[in-house]
C-alpha cells in the first residue's frame, strides 16, 4: 500500500493502544502505566496521559516519518543502551550475521546492516500490526521480509527466513515465550533469542522466556523482574532493566555496556515504571 502510509497499530508508551492511519494518529487508548523513567529521561515526560502520548507520536511522525513514506530508515544509537543498540553492536563486531526484527513498513524482516537495524528499531516498540511502506521495503529489501504485500508479524517464520538465506548465527526478537521455545527447539544454541515487549508476561511465560532467551528486557513487567531474581543473570540498568541470561547473552550485554563506559547494575536504587504490571 503505497501513498501516505496505511494502518499501523502499536502497544507503546505505557502499554497504550495507538493507531496511525495514513500519517494521522486516529486512536489513543488509556495507558496502563502512570510513569515511565525512560520517557522522562528522553523527552521529560513526568506522567503518561493520552494527550502526551498523542503529542509524542505526532512528533515522531514529523521528526522521522514514523509509519509514513517519509520514514528515515537509518540512524545511530537513540538511547545509549537498549535491545537495538546491543544487536547493532553485535552486527558491527560480527558476533551475529543477521537480526530478525519487527518494524513499521516491513513487518518481520531479516537485517544485516547495523545502521538500518538501529533506524528501524531504535525509536519504536510494541508493534502489533503494520502496512507496507515502499521506502522501508526499498531499504530492507523485499526478499528480506516475509511478504512485501502484507508485511505480517511472525518471528518463527522470520527465523525460518534467516535460516533459509544461509545465516547460521542470527538473532531473533520475540514477544512470545512460546515463540522463544519453538525457535530454541528448532535452531538450538546457534540462534540468539531476545525477549522484548514483555510487560504482559505471565508467571509461566516469564519462566519460559528465561529458559529460552539469551537476554530479555524487563519493560514494565513485575513477573519478569520477579523471575530474574531467581536466576543467575547479568543486569544492565536501573530503569528498564535488561537481563543477560546465557553466557553469550551476558557477553553481548556486557560488550555494549563497556562500549559506552558503563558497568552492570550493582544493586543500587531503581527508577522503574509505575505501576509494574503483574499480568496473569
């Protein structure tokens, strides 16, 4: 669907349902969170409200063409430390050959260029549904997405695509614990599995994520944080914590920390989302 941009749906900015159609914000739901330390740090947002969410998304549309044919597709680090930054660094260093990600305009895609990965993933989260953007498909490559006409979100099929293209040491981001288990069972330890968008994780799903993922972002999940307390993990940050779970996961997290002159979390005060979500 060329033109203004089509329809895109997210759960973002406090786990709020946001719908963008042809470059316009047409729906903003009620946020589940009252406060997010990341958005206070990045844009000075002290409290999360539907109006502030709308203003932030409209700024993204103006600033980098979010969900439109004006989309800026390449970028450097946006935050100093996050999942896309860790994976971009891993690509640069050759620790992985490709990353399977989900982004507006391409759906599930296999990406090998660090700046493209960062541009597509550094300023988005919680993608639920998207439409084709020709500017994005031109940059990513139509043979690197599941279907350039429908741009579906399916990380298991994304892993299949990466494997079929000959990549053997690739990363996959997953928002589903079942997807993490399926991909681990299918590809073993050759694949780096990254747990993302975890706010609605249940107790059972949190255990499954830690059993199968190499590193995991806590988002606003109380269940993920509780499970992390039971595990031998490397912890990065005191806000939206990232947990290195396996040896390779810990190394990738630590490498990125050291690249920005930081050390793992040492048990000091936390500045977390409020309220933490205790899902399931």
